[in-house]
């Protein structure tokens, strides 16, 4: 006949072991919660610091793009820098 929970006789030692296991599980769950909350707080501070840094960073000055003009010659391609396109 298989032994089940209901078939076991009650003993104070088994009750104490169950209570100890339940307490250990509760302590482990509380520690996991504390570490998860601390990690979330640290990540939140990192993200907030990055957002503040990006907000306070000086704006970039737009760089004027240089127009390159290329043409094919009998000797090959020639690329000239600084050539301006004619406004159309």
C-alpha cells in the first residue's frame, strides 16, 4: 500500500521540518525580492543619469556637407572636392 500524506502518522518532528522548510522558502523569496528591487533601482538610476546627460549635453553643430563632383576622363575618374553645384 503506497504511503501518502494522509497515511503518515503525525509527529512533532515532521511538523517542525515542514515549518522550517516553509520559513526557509519565505526567507529565500524575500531575499530574491530585495535583490530584484535593488537591481531595478540601480538600472533606473543608470537610465535616469543617461537621460539627464543627454538632455544637458551641448547640441551638435551641423557640419556643412562638401559637394564632390566626379567626372570621367580618358585617364580615369577625377573627383574634385569643393565644387559647388549651380542652383537650378
